[in-house]
């Protein structure tokens, strides 16, 4: 604060500027920056900026120019100086006055003078660039005082003195003026024009105040094109040519932004594009011209004419292009080579149809080049940046081709065969490039390299899937053959690539049995025996990819049962390998789930296999979960109920062992190590106690078994046989239910304070909610109800259990229609009891939302449960609670409360007494509800909540005659939050609502009233 109070002098400002460039304490530098920023807001800044710009020190002049920009942007409505009286450059006197045209014109005079001098007095572009930015800022704010700025700044630079911009005759031969500029002055003009246009394109042209600026800029286009034509000539130095390209690009950005308004600008700029294309052959101008053309081809191809495309196509197949292309394919390619590749791809993307369908030799040559990009040296995304864009081009090319080619009628697309050959070559080259390097080289890659290479492989799969529409069967046969060749040659890296590509085609070939013959050559080969053999050096990644291949073609194994047993033998063999257990267990689960009806006779065999794995201690927690789920899915398909449930009981015994282990570990010291057999468990359980880790495993395994016993979604339900098939085994089912309930209650008793335990327990319950037939996880209604209501407000997240109750309630229609009124009542009283324990409705938003959602669902099933609830005070509490929630600010509970009241006010029931009870309740609650709704639409709600709040308003007005009076009273109540709407506006609002009778237009009326209540200047954000 003391530093800010000191008077500002030139010496002090220069000292602070110098301190920014000296090594020192970062805090001191930050302090100097803050002081200089404060200085720029002072009235003295104008005069001192002028003094800085007269000094020889470049750092000071740069800061002076920056200060001018800051002052123009912040104080453009009042320039705090008066015109001086000395000769140019005049001294800016620090006075405070309103900006006059004379003030602004004098500032322009100074800026142009400083700018012209800066090219003679500066060692680099820093100061001239910043002064050109200051001139651009001046134009943005005072463009009406600087007409025809291009010819004006040109004349000033040629003459070395300032002239009035309004005194320049329109008859000036602008081309001859540019011819008089030496390269330095031509560069100076280009920099100013570029700076102005770069600022102009950022302007919002939709405001009326900018229309005059638009006209000012458009008037410059003829001068600009003459300037650029001069700068793009071959006789100009390369630096001028490159600056001309950048200036042209800024004009193109402008043309893109206003293309719908003025073709005049576009036609002028189009005349320059031939010069840009011809500049490609200049080594010194190639980078800027190529960048410009890549941008135009990608974002604004309409700027190019057919002649331009023809010229560019010819150039891209010329000897010059051949040499550029050769350099691009080499390992030591530079930036300009990559840029040439981007130019090829941009041209290809834009002229895709021409390349595809034309018989022009140039198109074939260009397609060959585009295909060859996929073979450029280096691993994709690590050493090769052109590969991924090339793959994306060929994916686009292939997709476009598949949209227009007629495979069933080749005569309609005679060009297709030639184009297809290029696609096949592209696929072959792309797949070859995504082979992993040897492990020694791969170990040198960092995480970014690995991620980039992995993403490149996914892009190749996208290309393969696009190509499948054109040559699908052939692709599957090709990669099947490559797999067999790699197996014969022990080429493990190539085997991984081929397996990866074939797996990537699985989404396209899932249900196509015609491919089975090709797949049979793979899955019926020696591949499985070689993978399972311990006497080979196959890399882990190759084995994992081969297992992934099996997982992706589960439908094949469903159709070809003889191949299923060898695949499973391989997978279970792989479980003994710690590096393969995750992949193997995932694939086993997928196969067993899909092929359950072919494997159910082997259920006991799978149990024995799992027992052996447990004894050998080779499975981690996740793999145990998957294998148990696999066996459960097989058991679900067992037609004999006794065998089915016996298998389930055996599975539960494994889980009970884990439950007992968890309880035992809970009694030990927290430092006890996790008794698991995998490094993955060690890493994932770093923050867990051993007991909790095993408890979580127990519940996840139980969920896995529960999901395995769920009926497949595509299976048919025999309504006649269903009930009879389970009658003899009710006792066995009951024992299974008790086993399951004991497991979750034991875990809860020991670890119930853990939120994740609660989440998993609820997930166990949900396993049976979607089932329509009796089963191990279709727990008894009373058991589920008693378990849920046992949980009180002391559990970590009671809202989780209420959410489970919501799912339970929704599932009851699958159980038939038993007499469950007592169940409804017990659950409702439990929910209300939980809400009563809250200090306020917003204390636990999750519980509030889920509780209201539960009652809303209950209303749809049994409205009398709420309306006739005893004691009646519980129902009264709930009604008032929901109104309190409506008055709150938590969005999710509030939305649930609005939905509840929309449902309640719309209740229609054939049950005797429901309508009467509803009306009786609304006599008391209606006025209170309308007060809350009035407060919300009066400004308290957020905009995003208005649609939901409109629903109860619609229902009230369409169902209750007194709703109009209730709403009027609510709007005029002392609690109404806004004083910005009159009584007449409130009355008109209600009148409109009543006239709409609950139609959709009500939402807009509510929105308009809410805006009026918030104030007419309120922005869109709420």
C-alpha cells in the first residue's frame, strides 16, 4: 500500500521495468508487476508512456506501447490529455478531459510516428510489433477517425511525416504507392494490417455499434489485395512474402466470419490464392504458404476455385512434390516434411470424391502417395506424427466410399474396383505399422508414448471397421491367415498384431455365421496349445491379446461348441499365471455367460476347478469374483432345480469362508498384511485394513454370483411351467436365502460404518429385484423389508438404503400381487422416521431426495398407504417436509418434491375414499403449497428448476377450483421474495395460468414471470 501511495516518476517506472528482467526473488518480481499494472491505471500513465517511447531502451518503449494499449482499452471514452503545442512528436500533457476528435487524431499521429521510428531504432521486432498492436487497438475504438488506414500508413511511411488521413485523395494509385515501399517499410505496413485484422476478427459483429467498423474494414479490401499481391511476388524477400501470407490469413479469417454478408471480400482474396499455391515451391516460403493452404482446405475450401484445385493437384504430383514426399517418408523428417504431409491430407479430405471416382492419372498418383503415408518411418504417435492423420483420412475415404458404392451392381460404380485396391493397401500398411516394438525398445517409451501408440491402434481398428462394409469376409480371412502364419513362424509380435486386428472386427461380424470357417482355422489350430505351453517365450501382451480375441468372438463359440472346451482349458491354464489371471478370468466370465446353456452339465466340474484354484492360492480378489460369477451363470442354466441350488450353495460356501476370514481379520491389528495372492490386491488395498479388504471382496463375489443367477435378458419365460418347477425346492431356496442374508448381516455387523460396504450390500439386494421367477437372490419380501427398516439414521448413508427400497418397490409387480399393504406401511413409516431425524431438510440431500422419490413411487401403487397412514402425524410431517424442501436450494431433493406434488395433485383412483382424502388434505396443504410455489416462481428458484416447478402448478389449476385463490394469496403473501412485480402483474400472471389450463405454454409464462421478479436486467445465468 505504501508503494502505491508514492508519486509516479519516469525514473521509478523505468526502475520497476528493469527489475522484471533481472534475476531475483519471484515475490519481488510479482510485486513489481502489480505496481506497474497499478501505474497503468493512473492519469500520469499517458505522459510517462510518451516519455518511455522517446527513450532508447527497448524494454521501456515496449512497456510504453503496452501502456497505450491498456489506456485505450480502459479509458477510450476519456483520454486524459490535451493537445500540445510543440512540433511533432508533441508532448502529451497530462490533463483530464473528455475525448475529442482532436485528442484522438493527435494520438494517432504520435502512434504512427513512434511506429515509423521503431524500425530504425530497434534491434528486433519486439517494439514495432507492440506498436502495431497499439495502432490496431486504436482502430478498434476510433476507426471512424482513421479512414483508408492502409494507404494512410503507407503514405506516412514513404514520406517520413504524418498527414491527415482525411486529406488523402481517393484517386491515389495505390499499386504505385506500394512499389515505392522498400522491404522494411512494406513489412511495416503488413504488420499494421495484420494486427488490425487479427483484432477485428475477434469482434462481435452482431452488435449495432460495430456496423460502421464493418464498413470501414470492407472498404480496405481492394487496398489490402493490392498490398498482398505486391508482397507475394517472387522478387520480394522471403521475410516479406511470409509476412504477406500471415496478413492474408488474417483477411481469410475475416472473410470466413462475414462470408454470408459480403462476397466482395471473398472474390478479392480468391484472386491471391494462385500466388499462394505457387509459393509452395519456394523453400523460404513453403512453411507459411503450406500452413495457409492447410487451413483453407480444412476450414474454408470455398475460397478456392476449380482452377486452384487443378493447379494444386498438378503441383502435388510434380517432381518437386516427389522429392518432398521422399523426405517425408525418411526417419529424419523435419517440420516442413510433416507439413507437406498435412497438405496432402488436407487436399485429400477436401477432394475425397474426386480422388475416389476420377480416372485422372493425378488422382491415382495422389491416392498412392496418401496410402504411402501409412508406411512412413517410425512408430505411430511416438516417432511418426503423420500416421494418425493418415489413418483418419483413409477411414473417411472408406466410409464415403461405402456410402456410394453398389456392391450388388458394380456397373453403377465402375471406379469402385480401383478405389477398393487402394483401401485394401491402406488397411494392410496401417495394420503392419501398429506392431509393438521388441520389449527392450518398448521399455524406453514413457507413458505419453504408450498412450499415443495405443490410441493409434484404436484408430486403425476404426479404419478396419469402416473397410469391413466393403471387404468384410476377405478381411477376416486375411487376418486369420496372418495369425496362422505368425504361429508357424513363432513371430509373436506379428501374432499379437493380427489377433488385435481380428478382435477389432468382432463388432462387425458378431452374428455372421458365414465367417465361421475362417475363424475355425484359428480357433481349431495349434494356437491354444502353443499359448498354454510353458515351454515358449511368447510375450505376455501377445497372450493377453489372444485371450481378448477369444472373448470378442463368444458368439462363434456358441455356434461351434466343439471349440468351446479347448478355449476354456486354455483359459483355466492361464489362471495360474499372475500376469494373465486378469485377462483369463475376464474372458472366462464372458464365455460362460454367453455359452451357459452349453456348459451347464459341467457345473460341478467348474466347482472342483475353482476349489483347486483356491487351494493353490493363485487368484486375486477380482479374478475370484469373475470365476464365481462364471460358475453362477452356468448354474443358472441348469434345468434341474436341485442341482442348480446345490451348485449355488457350494458357491456361497466359498463366500462364507471369506466372510469368516474378514471377521477374524477385523479383530487383528490394522498393520496386518492383506492375505491375498496378487500384487494387484496389494496395490488396490493400500488404504484398507485387511479385514475390510476381504469384506469388500466377499460382497463383490456375492454380487457376482447374484448377477450370474439373473436370467439372461433374451431368454423366454414359460409362464405355465415356471411356478411348478420350483415347488419342490422351496425349502432349499429358503436355506439359500438365509445363507445370503447371514453373509450380508455378518459383514454389516463388523464393517457397517464403511460407506462402500453399504453400497455393496444394497447391490446384493438389487440382484433379485429384476427377476420374475423364484431364485437364490430373489429374497423374501418380508426378509428384504425387515432388513431395510433395520437401518436407522446412524448408518453412514441412509439414503442408499432408501434408494434400494425404491428399487424394491418398483420390482414388486414381478412378484404377482400378494397382500403387501403391511409391507408398504412398514417401509413408509421407516422412511418418515429417517426424515424426522434430520436437523433440517437440506442436511442430507441424498436421503431427502430418495425418500421423496420412494413416496412418489408408492403413490402410484397404493395412494391409501400415505393417505390413511397411522399415526396420521407421520403423513402430515411428510407433506410439510416436502414443502420445506421446495423452499430449499438443493436441486435434486427440490426436483423430487416438485414431482411428488405433481403426482399427488393429479391422483385419480377407483379406490373408495382416495379422492375424498386427497381433497381433504389439499384444503389444508393447498394454500401452503401455493405459497411455496409462488416464492419459487417469484425469484427464489433457479432457472433450471422452473420446468419441474411448473408441473404441480399445471395440475393444481386443472384439478382444484380453489387453486386460483391459493396462488393469488401466495403471490401476495408477505413471504413473496420480490418487490419488482406489481399487484397488477401478479393478477395478470394468475389469469394467464388459468386460461392455459395446464398446457405446455404454462412453462413459458412461469419463466417470464420469474424473469420479471428477478429484474429485467437479470442475465441468463441463474
